[in-house]
């Protein structure tokens, strides 16, 4: 994957949530960004396991 293929997202959270995710990330040996990325991937895996593959690009429905 090339750097231009990576999308940047900003994420806002309350200080208490930030402190907790920072703690968990440190415990897991990840950065906060790495922990967020891991959790997003985990969420997608669980969703697709229950609901089937998520369509990509032009296949995504406009219902969102």
C-alpha cells in the first residue's frame, strides 16, 4: 500500500475516552492511531461475519 492510498481521518473524543484508549493502546503495545485502526478492522470483520462482505467503491449503496 502506498502512502497516497492511505486516507486521513480526524477523530474527536472526550478527554476521558482519550485517556482510556491511550491506556489500552499502551497495554497492547500500540499507538493510539494503531489501536483505533485495530478496533475499526475488528468491527468490520465482525460486521462482515454476521452480514456478509461489504461492497466497495461503486458497489456501495447510497443509503448511508
